[in-house]
């Protein structure tokens, strides 16, 4: 792709679900008392959010997408488990 071409944003229903999952995880973490564990997990979730944003303009390779989705689910599970212990 020539450097003066701007990538096109591609709408995706599945990507929207992933992004909502990330937003929910961040909101959940923001509602927890501050700790190193919460801070570290939030940093990872925000990094995943940034990765998902890149998928809007450039389709990831299938293996990268699979790894990303797996990581997303692991992070979400970790957030839910942490939230359950902090109740």
C-alpha cells in the first residue's frame, strides 16, 4: 500500500462485541479498590483494546486473530475472578 493511502475502517459486528467486552472489563477494574494487581491487569486490558483498534483498519492473520481472541477471553476471565475476590 502506498504511504499516502489511508487504511479504510472496516465495520465488524464481531469486533464490536470484543470491544464491548474490553470496555466492560475496564469498567469493572475501575470499580475495584486500587492495587498492583488491578493496575497490572488494567494495563493489559488497555493494551488489548489498542490491539483490537488496529483490527478495524488491518485484518489480522487468522493465527494472530485466534491468539488475540484467546487472550481477550483470558483477560476477561481474570478480571471477573479478581472482581469476585474483591467483593
